[in-house]
């Protein structure tokens, strides 16, 4: 998949999926700005510009970061909203603060970053969000997580409708369990071969960023491996 000189901002760009997406986009010829709340990784991410210490749930910070990304690249062709987190917590033993946290990190960041990107996106642009396959039917202990990811899915559908006349597509991928070091540590007895590798999900994201996906918008695409 070729993305020659496409200018892409990736939120949550320093994490496992974010870094995989950044590297894949760079390999496909794109120019990339990676944005994250944490400090930029030592050595950076290839040729990507790294903007660390950004609280994307803050609309002002999101606006400044997306403006900086657009200025650095001479415009913006796509936004990939990867910033997110997970908590496993049953309601009886948990707190409302967990629901607030997951709403803020998983949904509010996508809303604020998307809103901030709109003034920079032109016809043919793309917005890609990260939902969750588990949000289609929640299980025990993941109510807060799946509620926030359900919000991401509804955001995707609504924004796709709002941007149709501007020829900007908005889609979401719905992964199952990603094969990351953190998930392996949390579930050491699982069959890791059944999980989705970040690089595999990045390949789907790259397709949605490409010209070949121009007829797809408002889609919620399961990427579940063999889970």
C-alpha cells in the first residue's frame, strides 16, 4: 500500500500500535507526526516528528498539537486516533473514576483530536479511529472500557455522516486482543498466536488511509485474528 507524501498525524503514536502504524506509514512513503502524552521515545520513531507531553483530552492542547503537525508537514491529509488505555474492573469492586478515565483517554481524545484536525483536512482526507471488538458485546469487568469504545464507534458513524459532503472518510477498526508485551504479561497462559499483531492491524489502517479505500466511510471493521 503506497501513501506517497501523505501527511499523517498519529495520536498515541509512541505505544505498541502507534509505533507500528508510524513505521508502516513511513515505509509506505508517508510523512508522519506522532503525538502522545508520554515523552518521546529515545532515538525517536524513524523519520517521524515526535510531539510528546500532549494531553489530547484537552481541546486547547489538541488544537495546538494538530496545528503544529500541519505546520510541520505543510498540511494534513489524515488523522489516526490511537491514543487509548484499558482497565479491567468489575463494577462492584471498582470506582466511577475508572469510567471517567477511560472516557477521557479513549473517547474524549478522539473527539478533541478530530475536532482540531477538521480545519486542516481537505477533500480526500481520512480519519481512522480505534474501537474494540469487545464493544459489540461487553463482558464482565470491561464495562467501562467497552462503554468508552462504543462511544468511539458512534463518533465514527456520526462524523462520517457529517463529513460526507467534504469527501472526507471516517472509519474505525475493531481489534480483539493485540499481541503486545503488556497483554502477554497480563495473560501469560493465553495462546498468543491467536491474537492480532500490531503490525497486522497497522496494515488494515494503512489500507483505510490509502486511495483504494475511498468508497468506504462510516465502517466499523472487525480485526480479530483467531480470538
